[in-house]
C-alpha cells in the first residue's frame, strides 16, 4: 500500500510539472503573439517562401543556361511570329479570299 501511495504522489508531481510547462508555453505564445500578430507572421512566412523559390530558380537557371536560352528564344519567336511570317511570305491581301 505504501508503494502505491508513493507512486501516486510521484505521478501527481509529474503531472503538476507537466502542467506548469504547458502553462508557461502558453504564456510565452500569448506574449509572442502580442508582439507580432498572425497576419504579420503569415506575410513573413510567404515572403520567406517566395525568397526561397526565387533563390532556387536562380540556381536552376544557372545550372541549365542552355535550356533557359532555348525557352527565351522560343518565347521571342512566338511573340514575333506574325511579323516574321509577314516578312517571309508577304502580307495577305485584304479580302483576297476570292
């Protein structure tokens, strides 16, 4: 019987210590949130994520310069396709479908 009482007291002390830790963590969280709100934290996280994506894109672009050059060339050709086709084949005559 004596051992179970000792175990009960020990368990109670462990519970109280754990509760004190949780309450201290909650108090720290509340104080931290009072200094910087959730909106500011979200903006900081998004900005940090965007920064990481940008850095990764720069790294990939540096590693694959040939592919990047091909993509840029394809985009330029796509947007300039009408003037290029007109220069090669001439302008279609307006109403010339007779």
